[in-house]
């Protein structure tokens, strides 16, 4: 555990497989596509696990593991997964996953909002925490629940993980606006094969968008 760091991903780089970096306070977390992750301060969980497992599916494994851990310590909430890496409660983001490569290893970063009483600016309508959702949880208890679930899903493999993701997929049936290969696609999500393609039902018919190029801009 480190008392304070900009990002657990940076501290984990170069460490051995099986190591887990936990930040008591993370000040400059980052998300997918260069986005920033709001400072967890003392109100959240911020970890990076080093694993020799590789493949796009491990982001799904981390998401499923985090969702299960949250529900285990806060049985009153239900966590959905917004492809590819967001943890959601009641339409708001409570956490996220970031996967980076470090040679032959994968750095599996997970951030979860726990005790923040509120969020400022645009995050006020987009972000949430367990406290806001009405669950009082010690973040160390959540951490203790998270690591075994992460080990479980990394060991379970790609096929089992995709099945578990589909049980929590919150985009199917929703209206989305996404960017893919420089174009905007709008329509209803018909289905998601998270490692291959998203199938969007548009006025012009069913459109398959490659998962590797798709970026969700909004959903309702």
C-alpha cells in the first residue's frame, strides 16, 4: 500500500505478477482514452493488480469482479456494466476499469467511489458513490471482497467472463450515440459481443460496429 500517489498504474509498472498496488489516496488517476479519473481522496478504492493474463476480456473480468464485490458488501445496490469499462448504479458511474500493458504483464486498474457525499460540476449528475446510494461501507472491507473476486474471474477465463458480463450488460435495449472510425452511429443497442462488435438498430437497419473502434458518447 502507498500512502499517496498520482496513479496506482504508474507505481505498479515494473512490479512482479501477483503484486497489487493499493493507494490510500490517489491524486491523478486516469481512465480510458486519456480521460482523467476524479481524485478518490480518502473516499474511494484505487488499486492496480499485476497479472500475466492478457487479452481484451480481462477488462470485463475486472468489471464483473468489482460489481460482485460491491454487491457483496452493499447488498442493497445492484451494479450494471456499461461496456467496455464502467461500473454503474442507477444510471450513474460508481467506478471504472483501466487495463494497460507492461511488457508481458497486464496492469489491471480499478477505481470505485465509496464514501464521497457528493460530486461537483458535471459529475454531480453523472457520478455516484456507495454513500450516495445509501450504503455505508468501509473501503477496506470492499477491498477485501474485491481481490478474491478478481482472482476468481481471471482464473475463470474468457468464455465464462463474457457470460457473466452479459448478465450485467446495461446497454442492450438502450438508445446510444457512439463514435466509430470517425463516424457517428445512433440507435438502439440490439446486442453486444464485447470483444467483437456492437449491433445497433438504426433507422437504416442493423449496423455492426467493431468493438475495438467503438466509443460510447451518450446513452438513454
